[in-house]
């Protein structure tokens, strides 16, 4: 099902958003935005988020929300352990991302291929990554300087030998929000797609300006990952609510503010990703 969605979005030259979550109020905000906009959304859990919430719990929550309507898919984001990703597949994740960016190309290909072979049995999609996309899902005052990128020759070799469904392409993007928007090498998207057939993912979407996002989509990016902006919105909404309501101790009343802010942030991103 998710493959058909990606193919449809690719044909329409629009992108699907992946929005990470680690709390149920975040997830409800993400799901509400997707449902009201009548579009599919991917919900992501990193290793840390999966450890906190639980992979089984995350999968069960997605299934429960889908029963009420809406098109949600669950992805394990930046998994670095093959066995963990196999378990995620067994627990019902729709997609998994094996991040072998710290490995040699040879070992990365071998381990990614193992994940792909396992995932194929359950029709689960696999995202691969050749070079490590730097940064963390935090806010920093540091400016991101230009740095070397993985050769497209290596990326093409990786895609052909692993048969991954999606590729986390490095084009100068980094995770997190930094001083200024990174200077992206957007032409790499076209150069890659001229050589291989693969869905291209843009990581670090929180730190990239809207015009660059639009151009990346026009060049073939079909999935964009957002995390830091949601974390920042979640924290700021809770801080503001508690400051304005210092005597409130009811969790669901406090968390309703973060659910609303998550909904608003995701709604804005969906609108951006659907522009063509």
C-alpha cells in the first residue's frame, strides 16, 4: 500500500511527509492533520523514540488510529541494528530505514541487503543510506559549513546491489535546525534519478527553507522527514501552557496544547509538500 502511495506522489510531483513522534499527543496531532487534509502521512520512530514508547506500542497505536479512518504508515527511522529492524518488521512496521552510514560500503551493502531480503517476505519497504547524514534533531546556533558528499557512483552501486526501495540522499542536508539554511546540491537528485529507479528521501527537513523544499520536490524527492520542528513545537507549547496555567495539574489538559501545536505544524508542512 505505501509503495502505491509513493508511486502516486511521484507521478504528481508532490511529497509525503514523515513526522516523528514519541508521545501519543504528538501522534494524535499528526494523524488529525493527515485526516483533515485527506492525505497519507508517515509516522516515524527513531531508535530513541522507539525505546521510549515501545515498538509494539507504536505499531498498535497506528493500527488503532487507522481503524478510525485516515491513511497512516509507520517507519523505523535510522535503525543501525539489523535484528532490531527485523523485529520492527515482525511487529507491523510498514517501512524500515537501515542507516549503515558509519559502515564501509561493502558492509553497508551486505547488512542492508539482509534487511531487504527479510522485509520482502512481508512486503515492507526498506530505506537505505550510504553516507551518514550529520547533525541531530536539536536546535543549534552553529552554522553548517560546506562539506564533502558521497560520490554518486557509490550511491548507484549501493542501490543496485541492495535493491532498496528508498534512498536517504545526501545533498548537503543535516538533521536539526542550525543557523541559516544549508546550501543544498539539488542537482544531485536529478543526476541520481537518471541512473537508477529509487524513491528519494530528504532528511533534515526541519532546517531547510521552503523554497529549497519545493525545488527538491520538483526534482524528484518524494518523502521528507520532519522531527526537530515538532519537538520544538511540543516543548514550547507545554512551556507556554504551564506558564499561563500554573495551577493546572491534569495531564490531558496540559498535553492538549502540544497535540494542537503538533497538528498545526504538520498541517503547514503538508500544504508545503503538496505544492507543485
